[in-house]
C-alpha cells in the first residue's frame, strides 16, 4: 500500500498558498514627530520617558484612539514595574507592547516595516560604481615602488647580536 495521499499533484498553475496574508505591508518612515495624547496623571520620569518613546515611534503613525487608550491603561503597570520589578508586571507590559509592535519580530508579524532613513553619503551611482578595479590598484602600487625604490642597507648599518635591543 502506498504512503501519503493518493491524489495526483496539482499542475503548477493551480498551486496557491493557503496561508497567504490577508492584508498588505505598512511601510513607515521614522520622522520623530510627537503623536497622541500626553500621559495624564502623576508619573515618574521613567514612565513619562516610556510614554514619550511610544509617542515618537514610527508605529505611532498607525495608532488609533484605542491604541492610545491601551498605553494609558498600561502606564500604571509600567510605573509599578519601575518602582518594584516583578515577572507578572513585565509579562503584562511585554504582551501589550507586542500587540503595538514594540520589537522587530512583533512588527514582522503585523506586516509593519520601518524604512531605513536615506544616508547623505551613500553612493548615488549604479551599484559598484564606487569600486576600484584590483588591476588599477596593483598598477598604482607598482608605479610607486618603481619610482621610489628603497636603498639596500649597508652591512655596517645592520644590527649585530651585540647591539642592545631597540626597545
């Protein structure tokens, strides 16, 4: 008896991915803009800094009122964690931040990509246009060596075993 299914394989044209993504990728550009509401209430500097980091994050461009509400509800837990760290508080913070796209893996799962900022000193020509061929480099070295040969040291200049070490 044969193993596996007894069905004939599908032609290439009929193959399709069953777990295809149901939505497209969101590409975000970091702009440092402050978004969302300020944190209401009296909190320590660490908690305020945590909230400001989220307000300036690229993923904040996608946040809706419910996302800002989640951060406001999470702030007292973050505050308590800074005062007295516990595994339960850290777990709750991590779980909620995961839903908002805190880490690279979280953003990959949510199909969020943060575009790299343009570099001013990046080469503007085609790929490889800033590469010097190895043959040109070798020719340059040969020319320098031929133009300025080092003189052979005289026997009197060579150190002898009786000379003290130079260091």
